[in-house]
């Protein structure tokens, strides 16, 4: 096949494209995998945090005498100890390294509730936490604004806050809206939501002379390394960051955390390793969250159901001190054909900690609004919601005029509709005793991102292969994909491949985010394997062995041997040993098409260098379907079925792909019906897993189905890979809300939707 030829000769049968169990699965399920908190170090001390109970003000006094007298307490550190010891760095997405530019223990100022105000270190975790509870902090509160409409909240246009932001526009949308035959105008709201990975935001800092070693789960070891070096005035070469398997991040564990420098300073002052495992409640404020959003949508259509105008005005929560907000109208403005578009995004600066990416950061809230409005328009026109989308499908971006590399959105709807039996919706909402049954659908779209990466691949004389990159195994299965790719492209069994990730001593790579891991790392691996194959072929042709004098271009590498069309062959290990008794390796520096040396230099320096292509738009697509049951007396909501059909380029491992997609769909159910962080006087009162509701086995329908729709995209990149990690969650909230409307006739525009909303 052409696709396989482009990726070079491989072992038979090829692994890529076939289902393969995770190579690291057995370690994880048996408890052998070592996470950051599992690692033990001699003479290690333990830290605990003291956090602010007020939303804004200043510290007027700290009494730590009682806490310091507790057995086992080694030190209590406050702003009096660390003020000026940590240099400021910018936010990762503002050209810096941190998940927040705010410096805890930098002064007596309090910027938000839950801010770190003291660090207690003791011989044991229990002693540290007991002492932390005894530190008495007195404060002078000040007026604060912690919600979008609170007095003192500052609303700013995103275009004024972020230098590179533009609000997509085309034509005169207001005039077109006024002239439209049919109009939908509505306000949609989504709540604050927090990542709640099983693994907490832990860190351990160890000084080896002047060298600092940090063990911390992070999705960008490079940013943590360079940011920490800048904060502490160190040479980045004297900072090593190790991030083993990550117990989930979903957008959190962004880069440089606020607490890491504090733990490093405590370790240096005490002369011993110090480890911090914060509480679940503290993780709600020392890390990031998905901010609340609200969206005013005006959608106009002609009598034939073709969109004539789209206005999308959005607001989202932000902190006072970081120019960070996740914009999303670049997606909603480009999804459907429309001749007149106006968007505007605004950030509302509040006295809360800085928000951050949460899986599919803009698409989850922004497409909830748009896809709900599209469903409302379908009802207004008396059209099937899929037919309305079909009439407004487009091969080009209506704003920029750029073509899509592929656009299989309607094929996703068709495949999903067939599997879901969408045709029964035409008969109207069904009943099953006291239960009303409704069906809903929505689109899922995600722009493809790719980043530079450096990959080292080595072959030993025994034929084993090592793949190394300072990227991260976050649970998505990239370890298995890299082993599969190396096995195919170097003609060895997957069991002969060792993959090493998550260590700044390895070749640099970017962050795990933007669904860019597979696109970036597999492209770098492909480049490295090509170089190794070429070197091997040239070497055996020049040697005096069995393949002497052969045409290097004709050498085939498969089944652990190099062979030629005339039947000559040599074992891979023997060929390697003949070139170098120590083995051979190559280091590939992958830069995406359209990128340059500056992008690779940015990754080497721990910055973000994600790109989304140039002359054409490359998107992954999907269609979400939901069957919802509502009890007519109690308002109880049950999701009876979820079906998603997804087109995301070439799928390298269908097993892990479907796992990611169904996991995302389940999280989308939680986004629609369960997840909400409450804000009360600037605090998060439900900051635990008892009251912050996430989908559990009892909430999940018996059938959650992910269908893979073929999407041969030769324009996205050389491998045809788009990435699908975030695609599964997108659109599920809208599909469920649309199904609820179909079942009950009630249009609910605020998430999460609870039973009391239907009574």
C-alpha cells in the first residue's frame, strides 16, 4: 500500500494500524509502575502546605510557635524566609514556563483563596500535616471579585489582553442577522471545572551538590527545568527533571508549578531531600482549572436552512495576574459555511488562581454553545439536525478561505446515525412507562497540532532497539505506539524495543498537549528510523559481507534481517556489529513542515512551539449521539447510550484509540450532567471527590461506542496522523442537552444539567 511504502519496509505483519495491547499495562495494573510519589530516597523529609482562607488581602501575622514545637518538625517557611528567593517567570502560554506567574511566599499579599502562605517540613507526612494545621495566619481582608458579575470584576477584550489574538470576522454579520428569515438568539453558560487526576500534584526535590534533581509528574519536563532554573538562578544544565508514568493530567500538571521552587528551597536549606504530596483540596488552588464561560449566540438562516449570519460573543474567567484565557471562536467561526460572521471574546479578571487548559480547552464550552444553537435552529426550521448540518457543510474555512485537508464531518454523522439508529428520532420522543426518551446529536471538531521533537534511536548488536525522548507517558499509550513504530520501521519485534520517556537527560521534546503527542513523536521517530535504515543499508553494501556491493536502495529490513531482492540476507545484529561493536544510533531533529530552526530552539529552551499548519486547515472530526431518559415525576436523568463516530486521520492503534475516545465521551457525560466547581466567597467549597461529582460506573450507560471513520489525509503530515486524544469529549455535552430537549421540550442552556432543572 502507498501508506506503508511511505513509512518504509517493516516487519511482517505490520503492527501500526492493528490493535495492540499496551506494553506498560501489566506494570500499571500490578503496581510495579513507579509514579513520582512511589519513589523512595534516603533521609527524605516531608512537606505540607498552609493555604489562605481569604480571597484577597494581606497577611498581618503568622504564629508558628506551637507548630514548630511539634515532634519531628524540621522547619516552617513563610514569605519572611523566601521573599525574593524565587524570581518571577511568565506563564507558559505567555512566553514563559509557569502555570501561574504568581509567586506564593513572595510577599505578604494574598491574591486568591487557597494561595500557599506557608510550607511545613517534618520527618513524616503525618507530622508535617499536623503541624501545618497548627500554623495560625491572621489576615487583613480586602474587597474581592470572584465571579463574572461581581463588583470589581474587570472585563477586557481578549484582543487587548493577548497580543496575538484576533476575533474572526467576515462581512456585516449584524445586518445579515437583521435580514435573516429565521433567527436563534440565546445565552449559554458553562461552569468552573477542575481536573481531578488520581495522582496528586506531587514533587520531590534532591540536591546533589549544585545540581537539583526533581521528581514530579508534569506534561512538560523542559518547561519545568528551564523555569525552575530561571526562578532559582541556576544553569539549566544543573537541573534535571524526571517524570515517570503520569497518573492522569487532562490538562493539569501544565509545566512549572507554583510549589516546586518552594520545595527545592526547603530541601537546600535542610540539606536533605524533601517531598510534597498536597491534599486533594489544595490541588484545586495550587494548579489550574477550566474557567466558567458564557456565550451569546445569534444565528441567522434563510428559508432553505442555510446559515446567513453568526455572532458569537464569549466571556471567560481569568486571573488578575496572567494574560491567559482559552479562546475558541476560531473554531466556531470556521465550522459551518456562513457569509457573515462576527465574534468577540472577553476575559473577566477575577481574584482567583489562574485557569489553564482542561482537555479540549476551548472546544468543550464553545461547541456546547454553538451546537446547542444549531439544534435550536433545526427545531425552528423543522429540519432534522443532521440535515441542517449537511446543508451548511463547507470544504473551505468561511473566514480565511483556506481549504480543509479533509472534511469528513458529514461522513461521521452518517456512520454514527446508522450505528445509533438515528432514524427512530423522526417518530418523536418515545416513552417507556414514566420515562421520556430523547435523542440528540452534535459535532466534534479539533484542529490538528504538531510540534518539533528530538528523538534518539539506537540498535544494539543483539538486535534490540532503544527509543528515547524527553516527552511523557500520560496514560495515552504513546510508549506502545513508539515501540510499534520502531518495530515496524526497523523490522524487529515490539518486545525488542525499549522506550524511555520523561527525563530532561533525554533528547528534548515539547509538551503533552493539544493532541500533538502522536503527530509530533511518531513523525520524529519515522525520521530517525529512516536515517538508521539508510545508514545500515549503506554500511552493509560497503562491507565485505553477504550484502557487499548491493544497491542500498534495494535493501529490505524486516524480520530481524537485512535482505536484497536476489535472496541474500544478513541478521540485523550481525550487520550492526559489523558497523560498530557498541551499536549504532541516530538523533533526529524533527521540525514540522513550515517550521524552522527557531521552533526547535524554542522546544530546546522549554517553550511552546505548537503549530497548526499553513496553507490548509487540518482538523479531526466527529459526530456525537446520545440517548437520554428523563423520569417525568422526579426529573431523574439517565444517559442510556452514547455513540460517537470519529475521523482523525490514520489510526495507528485502534485499541488505544477507542479507549481514549470512549473515555472522553464518558468525561463529556460528566461535563453535561455532573461536573461543577462551586465558588463561594472566592473559595471552592466542594474541592474534594465527595462533592465534586465525576462520572462513575453507575452513571455510565451500558453501551458507549466509538466508531473509527476512515480519513485518508495526505495533506496533514507525512504519516497522515491527526491525533485524537481530546476529540472524544467534544460535543457530548451538547448532544446530551439536545437529547434532553427532544425528550422534554425544555431547552436547558446552562451546565451542568441536574434533575432539579427539569422539575
